């Protein structure tokens, strides 16, 4: 502050000072000097103004507060120049009222600075009187309260935000001040327990006593653990609500620690998850029931499988016995009949006939047994699944059949046959039987005609056929020809075991296909075979 | 081609033995056919045990082995032949009534050299015996250790004999 600190307000027109006054003035000035220093050093801005509001003197803090470089920029200017236009009249009125001796409180106002920054100041005006008690001016103390105002503003916004969250969230909120043991339970929290805000006191008791006895310990342990290890906090527990029932709740929480690392506060949310729990319990129950049901089904199935395995093993034993033990005696009968015949060179025609009958009969029996075994084995053995070129197999089979039927007049009409998925050996058996059948049943024809071709195929299956102009049969027996050991002709007419078509059908079935026949007595027969383009399970 | 060699027929059924010998009487392919009536006897013969302890060291040119036999079956005999250092290369032809796939696969898995199904038809049976005799008794060169010393004979040439 400049010396002299306060210039006598000469323009007021007071008398010049008497010597005694000068002394008093100097004496006072000397006495006031430490005070002047204090004022100059003060953190608060101090402005000396006259009655017009013109600044007469300022301290450093005032220069800084008003964002000026030196006191010269302020002295001689009106104090209101530094105020925002909207605050000017209020500040002016306040200052004038003070100067007029009115006892009014301090004024807080916002100040626009030359830099565009805004600061908050607290204004305190003290009237300065002359020796006659007449006001000559005032001392304005400016306190920078920007930081306080901003803190207050931040707090207000934070409170607003918290209030907004409290209103908007569907979760209940709780807040526990660990140092004071104060508890806050939000209205929504209480609502979830069935209470209005005023019906439930904000006490820890209102949480702990409502916890389900089974959940009590682990919830409190989870809190302790979170506050100790600062791990994330999420627990599920049951609380007794107003009706006395327990509801399931889920709570997320977060602790707050002081600089010493001691927990001082913990807050969190509360959500009712009863519906979710019940749904998942229901699902669990459903899964349990289904699993039990499945286990029962499996047990039944396992029993059936076991039964089937037993039957299969028995069947295997039977076929084994047939293969080994039943074929042998037939061989002996045939063999020894032939050996006997050799030793009896001079027997009569009838005896020769008898021996021939015996030999032929057992031989036929052997053929039947072999066919039956083939049928059983083919039905049971593992199937291969590869690309099978039917056309290739047909050429080979037809050549063999044609060779065997040498001397007969057979016209072969062979169209192109598709490739299919399946077991090549089994499909060869099918073609062999169908082609041999065609050759066999056209025997009485002077000119036989056997046609193979493709027909009626769709995107799912291929259909091919074997047609002959042979003796045919009555369609009313068509369903019987695929049965084991069933024949539509007497063995004397056509040789065979009566198993071929049953085997053919079994193989086609195992390929997921179908076989059917169209025939008429004396007008030949056509066997159709439909095979899926993709074999089942393939 | 040596005519000193003999065949071992392992067959439990007398009828089968008789049929086989009846055919071989007409078409002899080995100077001797030794018959073992079950697997145990076959093993005794091959390993020169019991009643065969003093037999000559000659090994048969081929073993015709039935599968289904009492005591030790054909598979077991084959297994023991294949695990013995002396016998492991011995030609073994399975000769059986069964053409069950399981039997066929099991035989080859155990190291059979061939698998022949005895035909029901006697004419075919005769053909089969002739095929086996021609091939295994004459055409095939047995492993060296199974061939007897050249020129030596242990029985009448071209006249099969039966031993039990």
C-alpha cells in the first residue's frame, strides 16, 4: 500500500489540520503502521474508496483478485467497472447502503475478469468517517470465495445427481457409514421390503435381523472380506419382507477406505431376484426330472439291448452250429452215397434211382442251409458305405450269367445305371439274384429278353429295374415272393433255395431303399429297386 | 520235387477222415497222411510229445486243420504253431464245414495260409481234395525246415497210411 495510505479527502473541503491534529495524525500513523503492513499483506483484497465509489487505494491481494498488473490500473477507477453488468446495481446498492450506515450482511457476487475467467468474491464494506463523524469513504474487503463456491456447486450437483439416481433406479440403495454407524436405506430399498420410506427406520438392524438365518453368516463374511481384501462385492441372500416371506435379493457393493487404509464407508444396491431364482429353480427341477426320466429310459433301453444281445448270441450259436455241425452230415450222406454207388456197379435201375434221389435230396438241403446262412449273415454283418458303380457290377454279373446260360437265346438290353452309396458286396448279391432270376424264369422262352435300366429317379432316390419276358406270376401273390423260403413255383419247375429275394429285400432295406415288383402270368416280371442317393447314416 | 513229405490231417470226425482217405486212395499226393483226431493230438504230434516222442523230426508239408474240435480247437492249434520258433512257417490250410465270415477272418488273423470250405457235393469235394493235394502236396515249396532229408522215405510211396 502506498504511503500515505489514506490521502485526506481534500475535495470534501475540510479545514486544514491544526498542529495538534498533525501531531495526532502522525502519532496515529506511527501507531497504525504495523496494521498497514498487515493490511498490505492480507490475503483478502482491500480497496479504499471514496463516497463516489472511486478507488483511492488498493492492496496487492486486490490487484491479484481483480487480475490487474499494478495498483495504478485500479486507482482512480470506479469500483463497479470491475463487476459484471448484472451485478453492478446490486453491489452499488449494497455499498451505498453500507456507506449510509445500514447494517446489512456481506454480499457474494460473481466477477468477470478481463481474461474471461469468472471469480466469486465476498464483499464487505466498512464506512470510514472523518473526525467529525462524517462518512468520507469506505474500506471494501474482497474475499476470493471462488474455490468455496465451486466446491459448493460440485456438492450441489453431486447431491442432485444422487437424488436423481435414487429416484430413477429400480434398485434399492444402501449406504453405511462405518465410523458413525449411520445407515441410509433408500425409499426404493424399503419399498422392496414392502415398506414406505417412513415406515422403516434407517438402522443396520433392519438389514441383519431380516437376513435368512442360513444366509446371515456368509453375507457378513462377504462384507468383511470385501473391506479387508477390496475384492469385488456381489452376494445373493434372502431377506424377510413385510409379509413375512423371504425374497431373494442380489446386492453389489463398494467400500471406501481412508488414507490409513481403514474402511470408513460402504454403499451398494439391492435387487429382488426372486423371480429369476424361482425360474432357475424351476428349470433345475425340470432338468432333474428330465434327467431322471432319461435315466429310466436308458435303463429300460439297456435292458432291451441286453435282451437283444442275448438273443443275438443265441442266434449266433445257432448259426454256428448250423454252419459247422449241420452241413457235415449232409456232406457224409452225399459222399458215402456216391462211394456206395461206385462199389455197386451192377445194381438195377430202381436202386440207382433211389441212390440218386437220396444224393439230390441232401444236396438240396445243403443248398438251402447255405442260402439260409447267407441270409442271416448278410442281415447281421457290418455294412460298408462307399461309392458303388452299379453299371460296372451289372456288366460283370451279366457276363457270368450269360456264360452260364450258353446255348440259350437271350437278348440283353442294358441301359446306363447310376452310381449309388452302399456296400459293393451286398449290392452285387442283389444284382446277381435279380439277373439270375431273370435268366431262370425266361428258360421256357425261345427268345428271352432281359432289360436293365434306370427309371423314375428323384432328387432323393435312384430307381432302377430288371425286366424279363419270362413266365411271370400272378400279382395277387406278389407280397409273398420276398418272404424267406417262399416260392411261387414248384422246385421241379425252377431250382433254387427260395431265399434269394428275401435276401435281396433285406439288403435293400439295410441300404434304406425299397424293392417292388410288377408282373403278370406269362408276361414276365419287372423288379424295381429304389436306393437313396445318400445312404442312411452315411 | 520231394516225395518224402507227408500231410497232417487234423480232423475229429471219423466220417470226414474216411471220405478224405477214400479220395486220396484214388489220387495220392503225399506218401503218407498222418491223422490226428483232435487238436491235442495234433500238437503232441507236431511237438513230438507223448506217443509221438520218438517219431522222426520231419515236419508235414501241410497241416489240414479242422476248426471245431473237442479239447483243443483249430484256432488254438494254429496259435501254438505260429508262436513256436520251429513251426511258425509251417503251411496250415483250414479245412472246415463253416464259411462263417468270423471263422475266416479269425483264421487269417492267426496266420492261416488258406481257408477251404468242404463242399457238400461229393464231386466238388473230390475236386477240392485234388486241388489241395496238387498244390500243397506237389506245387508248393514248403519252408526248408519242414522238408525231410532228400531220398529218405518213412513209408510206402503213394500209399497213404493212417495213424491215430
